[in-house]
């Protein structure tokens, strides 16, 4: 079987790939890394090599797609895909490494060393991969650092060279089926290549799972934690307290007692311990170069806090300064990850350094927090500690890795990811070390596990189609093996290699269409039943067809049933038959109808930030001990029908300045609310979102409301302040608002130029540089260019089109003596080049609005409500509004979510 590793390349000199197994051999190959050179002559790479049979370097060492420098963002391809980063070698080892014994030799080189039930009895430095006898192909698409735009090139190469399987432990968040890498993956699957890809490391929030794994026919892989325990140490502090720490590098513990030194910043706070060095070896602002040596940590155990640089960098810096150990306080109530052997500082390219002192991690957070371990260690500064070895039960065992990305698929709510595999603290090939291993975590580590399974299944069933091999992998996964199982994060569950390899029966659902090399349509099926997204004005009923193929030599009768997921809204399945008989060598089909009562769906006002709803679970097909599963998923949104009408004319002066508005919800399916704003801006439906990419950012209207901040927030600290809330209604629906950015430009001093920008954008993109799918409100002071957190998240339900941006008036330079401001708006797609500059500007008085705002009316199905509205004639002359903007987040997406009522009425 041939497996293409589309990644950073492969270190074919490593013993795990039956190379010479020396650092010198790697250095020699690296010196010739633009030609095959001695590597080919020595049989390390190419058709005569024992493991890495071929491939290509599409990038070159210096390539980085994110650079603005043409000398760097222009690929320099060459025939030698030697890995200079390490990620690809680790991935390739998980899929198909031979294994490295404790003495540094390649497993399998000696007679009698086979892969069977006794293999695990050997002592390994690096264990064998899932499919150790596969041939690997190194398709390098990354330089030594940075990002890539070359994935599609590598996929095409794999198709042209008829590889059996490709693995892509790479991607970008918020993946759509239409992303170029996803389309290429779908076409590759149709052409006969089994495509496996990582789901992404962006966390659990909805719609953030990535491409290329988002492609139809690609197997998107989530990560679970397979470590039951970790080595640990009990810190016996001289204060009398005792704290448990994870021994993150499993180092031998010195007897002690050891002096404790808390590394501190000049202001006395606990240092990050980055020694002034950040990513790429660049200076890290706010971190002091040489801080370890300057604070004389030699012989001591040095304490730092997580953040700013690679976790293990602290261990490197501490040992280089002569410390006897390093303790890192985490920034969460949990323990930091297990790292394994530390062989260098990842922040410094090419850095090699073996850490032998213990690198210990304790639970955070510093300050008031349910977990006080970090504070106890800091309180022992200047004292001593003993270290006693123990074992730490892993609370995350069998559960999702915290980083594993959540589905479903952005755009159409199709079921993604498809399956889960181990992806935390995985030990595999360490590039350039000859024989060493290193531990990495990520869905990047889970995906090659499944790629190895795919090779084994295809080898077991060489005549099967790609769709049947993929189905065998997904049908036989086990949801009960994933603690806290969620279908939109793990598909059918944890991969089961033995069951998939032995399978004779597979079940398929959705039909999709791809293109062959000539652009002709090619149809195939996937192993899921995606009912998509639906706005419901009544009960939902949808039917899909399930096709079952029997590759065995005997008829099989399967009973149909369902296993709703724990997160599913109440729903039911109806089958065209209670049981299905599939003849030997044949196939049979049955209809599956999903019924969802609209009353069970719920609305957009929820303690759940996203108000995400799903009707989901697994269709089961069983006969005795044989059980197949096919996931089903509908993302529903129950609809209200809120409409608001003034009971009479509303004018800006005279007796009709006061009026009552009546709110109705005729035919609505749920109790909801009408939320009232001063309507300030409107903009036409003028963005071609389909052509530009992305969606949900073409602004239709903007309004604002204000409240007494002390009353609204229940805190006297906000006395004499106002809470402003901007409402932005867009012409079309987003799956998640985090794929876009909205800016409100605020002129608070009346000089005609913006002084502040209120920004709604993905929180992780700002705070960590990595998207997390959570929309947060920030503000920028244009006088200084500084960006600040507002303290609020945006209200932005999934599958909606209106977002609400809270911000304090004082944060925008407004006060009781400076009340008025003007504002304008602009939006950006973060998925493409789309920018929508909203027409015009509007004024508002944060302390005395020209028209009353903030009314919030609850209205039941077929019920009515009302609110009073009044125009302040004097203020209207200074900061007029277009009228009222009544937001109903449970109305249909687009214009119905925000009713615009002109004042005075035309």
C-alpha cells in the first residue's frame, strides 16, 4: 500500500524509516536538500528505499505563503522532500514507521522481528506505526517555517501517481465544501484515493472544523486523549502545603530538598519565563532577555507561568542557567500537557538541546480561582520543596482533546468531523535525531492514525471502492469509547482498526458529485446522512436513502435502529423497513425519515453563547454482535414571525411624538422577543458573497440602544456610565459569525474623524493568533492605536444574520458632559476579499437618545405585546435617527430579523 504524507516532508535518514539512524546522516542529506544526491544513491529515498519510496518538494526550505516578500512566498520546488521542520516526519511515523528499538536499531531488520500480537513485548524507543509495512511518499508543501498554498498541487500529484491513501495533517478553520483543498480532496476520492485529513485544532465551538477535511469523501479526524495516566511529582513545600504536578518530560526527580525561586518581572509579577525569546527566535515584548541568569537560578527549581512562548522553552532556559528543575503554572484550572522528552526549544528554528531536569506543570490560574495550586507554589518562594514520584490519573482519558475542532461543516451544516483517533502526547519520529522520538499533540497526530487504518483496510479489501473502504472505517467506529461523545466533534466515534479491517458489510448514505481530470461529473456516496440546515415554521420531516453493501459470501439481515446523541433535540427516525436483508455480493437500500417537532427545537435566546441546536445520532444496523453505524444530522432553527406596527403616526414634534407600538408573533413557533434600537444606517444588498467567498457580512442595517450601565450590569462600579449596544443586521445567513469582522467607527468629539473603532471579531484570532469561533467585542483607541477588550462577547447565534455588540460609553470617550457621537460601519469577510462599506453615518446621544430605545418585549406564538416609544424633539434636531429597528433573532435570517420602521412615517 502507498500512503502520501502531504506535510513538511519526511526525514528518510531516521531509523524509524530504516535510514542510517544518525544525526550525521541527516546533516549530510540536508546539505543536498535540493537534489536527490547521496540519498538516492544510498537507497534512502526513492523506489529502492526501504520506506520512503518517492515524493516531491513543492515548496523549498524558504517558502512561506504568508510572507509579503516574493522571495519567500514564491515556491522553489525541487525533487528532494527532506523534512526540515519535523511535523511531517512525526506524522509519517504514526502512519507507517517501522519502529525503533531501545538500542536504536530499526525494528524488523533482524530475522524474527515481525508485526503480530507479540510485537508490543519489545522495548521501543519509538513504536511502530499503525501500518508499518506501507510505502510512504513525502509530498512536501511547507518550507521550514510558515504556511502553504500548495496543498492542491500535492493532492494532484497523489492522484496522478495513483497513491492508495493520502494524509493531510494540515488545514484552515471554518472549512467549506467549496474550499479549493476540499474540492481537490473530493475529486481525489472520486479518482480512487482514500483521503484522510485532520479536523483542526481550533477547539469545540460550532462550525470551526477545517478544510481540506471538510471535503465530501474526505475522512475528517478528531483527536481524543488515550493516556490513562501520566508521571507526576508531589511537591512537599516548606510552607507545609503539598501540591501535585505533572512530570511533563518524565525526567528523573532529584531527591531534594530544592530551593524554590519564582522568576519575576520587574513589577514583581510571575514571569512567563521566555527569556525574551518568542516564536521564530524573535524578541518577545515584555519578556526580559537573560532573566534566568540575572536572577541566579542555578541549583534551584525555578517557577514561571504559561504563555508567550513554547511551553518547553522554559525547561531549556532553566537548564541552560543551571537550574535543577522547572515548574510552569498553567493558565487554566487543569494540568498542562504531557510533553515527553524535550530535545530543543521549538521557538528557535533548528534548535537542538536535550533537557534532563524535570519540567513540572501545576494547575492554575493565579489569583482567586477554585484551583490554588499555583498560588501555593508562589507562596513558597524562597523556601524549599521535595519531589516525590507519583502517578497522575488523566482526567481527560478517552475524552476529546480540548483543541479538537467542532463541527458541523461551515456553510451547509453537513456532518463533520467523521471519526476520532488518539491525538494527545503521541510519540513518533523526531526529525534529525537519527533514532529519537518526540511527543506532539493535535488532530495532526490523530489523522495519520486513521490513514494507517485506511491502508490496512484497503490492503485487506483490494477490490473495494474508495467509498466502501471509507465507510468500513466510519461504520465500525465506537461512540461509547469517547467520553463526552458528541457527534459533531467525533462523527461515529473512536476508530476500531480490527473491526474495520475484518468488515464485509458497509453502509452508505449521502450522494455527492465530484469531477474527474477532464471535468466530467463523477458520483459517489459517503457514510453519513446529512439533513443539512433548516429554518422551521412547522414540524420537520426529511427522508434520505441508506444503501448497504454486502461483500461477504452469505446473505445478512440487519435490524435498523437509532442512537440519539446526548446533545440531540427530541427527534425520531422512521425506517422504510424494520429489517433489511442484503444478499451476498449485493446491496439493498432503505429509506430513513427524520422527524423533528418544531416545538422541541428552542430559540436564539439561550445560555448557550451560540444557541446551536442539532437533531443528531447514529442509525444502527445490527445482527447479533455485528453493528454498523451511520451518523445523521439536522441543524434546525425554529422560527418566530415577529412584526411591529405603530398604533398611529409618530412624528418628531407635536402631540404625536409619543406613540405605542404593537408587536405580534402570528404563526410563530416559539416564544421570543422584540428588541428595540434607534435605526441609524441602511445599506443595499450589494455584495456578491457567492463569488467573493464567505457569507453573512453584507450589511443591511445598523442601530444602537443605550442603558444605564449600573442597572444593566448590576455593578456600582459603572455608576454614571452607559451601556451601548450596536445591532448589525445582514442580508444573508452565516453558519458562524466568527468568519467575519464588523467595525463600528465612532467619532466621539465631533470633528468628523473616527476616534474609536468598536470591533467584533474572533476572540482567539486577537488573543492568541488562532481562531476559536467565539465572537468578542474589542475597541481601538485611534489616538494611540491600542486595542482593548470591551469585556463583552457579541451576541451572535449560529445560523443567523444579526449580531449585537455591547460596549461601555466611557470606553469610547463618552461621558455625561460629552454625550453625542456619530458612527459609521464596515464589514469584512475573513474567508475571502469581501468588504462592505456601509452607506453614510448616523448620530446618537448615549445619555439621552433622540428616540427611546432598549424596549424588550416578550411575545408568545400567536400572541401580542406592546411598547411605548417617544421622540425627543430637541435631541432629534442634533442626532436624528432613521426610525426604529426592531430586532427579532428568532425570525428568518436576513431582512426579517430586523424590521425597519421609518420615523416620521413616509
